[in-house]
């Protein structure tokens, strides 16, 4: 696909982008969802078997029909977890397959005990907690979590909560049960974050940030790398973009000048303050060095330091022009939380699916690219190495 | 109205109300996580502008835990509070779903579908059931007197 530039000519744009596995379903986990969706068919088959005189089906059905509502729900949730683990035994190394199979068998055994009216709470807590803890270990060990994994852990946590719910009233018992559930949910979310960022950091070179890991960091959507080196023309175009941007934004070293041109520098603070200019965001100009949509400053004791500019496409799904080919990677952000009181970034969508109250989840932002004009920057596009920046501000700026 | 004696419970029934209590407890736990995530995000570029949302999340979290406790005691106010909270959460989730469909052509992530759509729908459906509603019935003055 080609896209015209504001100053004439056209460039090739990237066609695909890659996001964090945290918000996706791993292809090898799709079978687990299909298997869960087929569970009502299995239940219908048991009823059919019972009506046709199968003793085993009749025993299961009679036991299930005797259960109170909460125990029926617990049986279904444990069965869901068993089915998910059974559906996953075709993937991963042999040890993982064996663990999944053992987990599926143990969970099915617990569900059967529950349905047959045998003591089930303690076995359920042991097996389910073991399953949840094993996933924590895998995630914290760097295996990127996906939506099926987190959903399964939440199903297991609800089943655990039903199993440990006090059978008699009592404040202490209730408090212990509630605390256990909160702790399980909290550590599951924490493991989700740690696993996602650990997978993104794995193999990343210093300064590559969210552009360099084995997986993409949560909240970031990267354009696919073309898988080739830049051509001489692309190198020249990238150098030209940096030179033009450096010359054009030099006047904004003074934030007052930037403010006069419409940049929102109010509250300038931190090492990467982004001052946007609403006037330039929808002016019909793309990648115009004279009118960058955002300026980036670092606040220091000696005053603000202009670090560079960030260009933003006018709307989501419009790929940024790859003027420098693989040298100029654009990125977008996905699953970010925007607060409404007042409008502000309130974080990333949680592994548990939510945002803070009075926030909405924005699934996708327009694409953007940083151009770092600060002298000696090790990267002119992408992420600026924070360690380098701190050293630069401490030494070069006195 | 005929007053019916309500014996003091010696064991918690494993009924639909218990299921709702557990589901609302899960919501409360996710709000604990949301509060912490929002608080951490304030230090990662969110700035103080995000503070009201974090405060509101903390308040919602406290109210949800109160509702969990009230549901356990079959308090009528807890049923109403839970219905309001689940309804509001559902409205925001539907807005997010619409945004996602318009902007990406895809629905919400699987976990969000479970925790933000199916969970509140299940809570509302159970709490509006006539049998469950009766379990939250405010006792008559005669019952209270006994």
C-alpha cells in the first residue's frame, strides 16, 4: 500500500502489526475454547445415556440433580478447567503435556467426587490451588500469559472460593475465605503483568525498550518489521527526516514558544513529558517536521530540555509512512484506559479485563513515531534509552 | 401480611445467593487490583489527573466488599447496591464493547467478556430471580419482634 506525503511523493507503509500476547488468544489455545463450548453437548450426551439406561450416566445425573446450586456451579467450573487442560495436552514440551494431563485427570476426579456426593472440598482446594500456582510459576518464569490462561485461572479461583466458603456463619471464617480469594486474584493479575513484561524484556538489547523483546510489551502495538535492511534511499530519507525535524523544532527548546504555537506544556514534569498540540493533530499533514503533533521534554533542575518530537497519524488504522523503511518503525497503543474525570491516562487494561472506575478502555490509538533530536541520542527513532538519557542530563546539562 | 418465623441460620445454604456472593467477591477482588493498577499508573505518566479515577475505584471497591458482606446476611440493601453496581459496570462494558467494535472490528478480550459482561449479567439475572428476591425480603415487624 502506498501513501502520499504532504510534501509530495509517496512511501510504502507497513501492512501488519503485532500486539502483546496478554490481550490475545494463543493459536494453540483456540482448541480449549472450542472444547469448553462443546461441554453442553457432553452434558446432553450424559442425559441421553441416562434415558437409554446407562447405569453410569444415571448415577452421575442423579448425583448432579441432588446437588445444591452452588455445588452444581462448582462442578461445572472444575469440569471446565479439566476440559481446558485436556485440550492443551497436544502442545508444548513432554513435561508440560504430562502436567496438563495429570491436572486434567485430577480435576475430573474432583468433579466426579463432587457430583457423586463424596467429600470434595479439600481435594478441590489442593488440585485447583496447585493448578493456579503452577501457572503463576510459569508466567513469572517468562511464559507470556494469554487470555485463555487467565480466564481459566479465574474460573479455578471462583471454584476455590465456592469450595472454601464457610458452611456456618462466622466473621473470622468469612474474613479468611475473603482474604484467600483476594490474594489469589491479586497474585494472578501480578503474574499476568510480570509474565507479559518478562516476555517482552527477554532478548531485548539495552535501549530497545518495547521494540526489542521476544514478545511485545502490553499496551504496545508494533508494525511488522519488513525483515530486510534499509535501502540507501531509505537511509537518506530517514536522515533527512531527523535533520528537518531537528531544525524545525529547535525554537521549541523554550517551552513558552511551544505554548504560543499551541502545545500544551502545562504541568511539564518528568523525563518524557509529551506536550500535544491539538491544532496539528487534525490539520491534514502527515509527518510534517514543521508541525509535529507532539513535543517531548525532560524536566531538569536547570529547566526543561527538548528531547525530540512525536508524529501521530490522524486516526487509528491509518498506517504511518515508513519513509526510512525498517529504520522508521511506527507503533500504536492498544488496550489503554482513559479516565473521564478529567480525561487522562489511567493505565493499561488489566489482565483481569478492567480499567479503573470512570475510565473507558480504548482498544487502539493512531500510529505514532518518535524522532529524538537531543544531541548524541543512541536511537533517533523508537524508544530513547532511559539510562543514557539520565546520564546525558546529569553530565551534558551539568 | 402473614408473618412467618425465620429461624436463625445454623448453616449457610449452598443456594444461588451463595453463588452471587462469590461472584460479587470476585468483582471486589478485581477492583482491589484495579485500584492498585491505577495507583501505579499515576507514577507512570498518568499524573495527578488520574487521581479522581483511582479514588473512585477505591470507593467502589469498599462498597463492593460491603455488598459481599450484606449478601451473605441476605440484606435487602446489599441486593439493591449490587444491582446498581453491576448495572453501571455493565453500561461501561457495553460502551467499551462498542468502541472496540467500531475501532478494531473485534469484541472485547475474552477475560473482559467474562469479568465485565457475563459476570454482571449473571449477578443481575440471579438477583432478579423471584426466589432469590424472596431470600432478601425485609422481615416484617412481627418477625423482628420475635
